[in-house]
């Protein structure tokens, strides 16, 4: 958008200067310049608004699970996604999901036999990789697993604060907390380290992808793992995840909570 | 919001006049007034932005299926929802869903045995009840089935244009088109009349709630009907609906498309 703006401003200089030349003899340059500037501003505002609408529409399509698998965000929406993630939009949305999930968690009566479970995904659910994505175009760059793994190894991803609140709240209510992540079993120790550094404590299970799970879609892998939990007698009452593949498939939770994530898609 | 604005402007008159009185002797009334006005404007803009963010967040929560059943839209979001429905937001979102659904429909190879099906919901999917809701607070009023039935009897709900395009496109591709609506069997003839008036033709099934379906949630009723279709040998490849209860449950479609609807919720 910045480029487009620049280009249009550049063009506008031409319109103004040529208009200027043409009407020079009439000695009316000032009102003319003002007029052109206003029209241009209106046009730019319109362009901005339309792009804003298209990017909002795209984000809705992501959150409503309407899109086919996508590899990168639309290039016209880079500034939009950056603005959403870095200013208030993302945190307001996270807070809204937290409130709904918390209200639900408090509303259900647990059996209390240690089999009531809340499942959490890890990346973009408990931990935020926003510092990584801020350095990689907020989803505009194609995912580079090698680069991302280097970031994971650092174990410095901060907590998503609203999720930490929910995590502690459901633990306090008596839920078992199971973490179900697409990360590899090889990353167990850095994941544990990172979770602890970020303030997460006393989870009851941390399930990572074993060798045989590689190559499975997240939907299949996570459905299988939830199914194993249920076969062990657990009741999955809540499930928080930023991807639809955390929430859909088989053996779905009684209620699921979709956290916002306009930066990437995992099938 | 208008009331709030009025109230704040009202308050601001007080602040200005009392500030005026206080500093009267200093002979600095003008800059003081300007200063207060600017601060007020900034504050009002901020309030507006925050409310906009909260209502956008609420709409996302609706579309991502994060909310418990709700009866009316939040009162602070009336202007927001009206603006969304009546200006560009809604139509841009509809167009986006249409594009995704169309691309998907064209991408799949049909068996061609007359068993490939696309399921459409009716209200807020094929037909728009926006004229009714515009007269009833865009979802702020609690749903009044008696009033709504009077509107349905008129059979004048316009087509949602993007859905009519998709409808005709999937028919052209060779899909059977099944309409699955929560409307009552008693409303069959007005529904047929309205659909035809709005330009919909040659559907292959129109399923309405029979006597025994009343009292079932839409999720249960529609799942049962989809299950009957599959038991008859049909393959449900696409499903378009504005409610999650059109799309979730059992025997779900290969792909589902959630049309936007921030005005009401059907469980």
C-alpha cells in the first residue's frame, strides 16, 4: 500500500504540475492545487477503505474456515495483518475468546474423577511466535521450517497472556490440562523449557509428534491423539487452538475455542 | 453510541464553561477552548475506535463459532451491525465466500451419476431477510416468530446475488441442488413462490421441517436430513449456510462455506 500511495502521490504531482502549466495564465494556481489535493485524498482514502474491507473479508474467511489451504497471506494485506497483530485488534480478539472460554469453563460441573480435560495447542495458543513472524513478513514469506526451528530452539517465545489466564483458571477449577502440539518429539525439552519460562506449570500431558506422526495432517494427528485420550477414559470438555486443525476432525471437544491467527495456516 | 456522544458533548460543555470561569481572569479563553475541544475529539475518536474494535471482535467470535447461543446482538454494536449490513462490509464478505466456493466447485471432478450434491440453506443463504431485520433493529430485538412468519408469508425476500451466482454455477457443473431449511413444511408454498420470484429454479429437493422435526435443534435436524441423503446414495460435496448449525453436526459436507450473519444465531 505504501508503494501504491507513493505512486499515486507521484502521479498527483504530475496532474498538479500539468494543470498548473495549463491554467498558469489564469493566475489561479492555489485553489486549483487545493482542489486536486482534496480529490486525491478522497481517492486515496477510498482505495485504503476498499483494501481494508478486502483484507478484513479475507481475515473473516480465515477465521470462518472458508479458505482452501493457503501458504502465505495476500501481499496486499501485509500492512493490514501487521497492524492487526501489533496494535489492538489481535489482543482485543484474544481477550474476547478468553472471556467466552472462561465463562464456559466455570459453567460446567466437573465429575471430579480426574478425567475432565481441557486441551490446549501450543504455538499461537499458549506461546506467541509473533517476534519470529514480525521478522518474517507476518506470514508473507513462505514458511521456512529450518529458520523456524532455530527460533524454537531459543525457547524464548512469550506467553499469550489471555491464554495463561485461562490455563491457570481451568487448572484451578479442577480440569486436567493436556497440551497437544504439532511440534516434534525432538523439540520436547526446548518446548518444556519455553513453556516454563513463559509461566506455564503443572500440565498433565504434553503430546508432541512422534516419528510415526510425521507426514500426517494436523487434523488427523490431533484427532488420533484426542481419540486416545477418550479411550483412556478422559472427557475432553474444552479445546483451545488457533488452527481449525486443532479443533475439527473426529473426537472433537464438547466446546472448541478458535483463537485468531491471520499469519499462517496448518491443514 | 449517538447517546453516548451526545452525553459526552453535553459533559464537555460543562468542562469548557467551568474551565472558562476558572481561568477567566487570565484572559486565555480561546486557546483553552481549542485545547479542550481537541482533547475531547481525540477522546471521542478513541471511544469510537475501541467500540469498533470490540464489535469487530464480537463479529469474529460469531463467525469463528466461539460464542455460546446468543439471543440478540450487543446493544453497543447496533450501529456497527447496521453499517456492516447496509454498506460494503457484508457484500464484500459474501463475494469472498462465493469466490472460494466457486473455485472449489469447479475444482472437483464429479462422478456424474446424479448423486453429486450441493446443499444450500435458505434464509440468509439464498434469500435475504435484511428488509425485515432492518425494521427490527438488525438483531437487537428478540426474535419474534409471529412477526417473522408474517414477513415470510409475503414471499418477497430478495435473492442474495452472490448465492444465486453460485447456485446457477453448481447446477451448470452438474451438481444436484438440495435446499435444506429450518422453515416449516407449512411454509412450503410461500417458500417455493419466494425462491422462484428471487430467480432460483430447478432445485432437486426442498427439505423443510416436518411435524416431527419441530423441537429439534437445527444442528440435529439438518444432520439427520444430510444423513438421509447420504443413505440414499448421495455424496454431499458442498454445503453453504449462514449458521454453524447448517454446517456442523454429523454427516458433514466434504467442504462447508459459512456465509456471514451477525444478526441472529440458530443453535
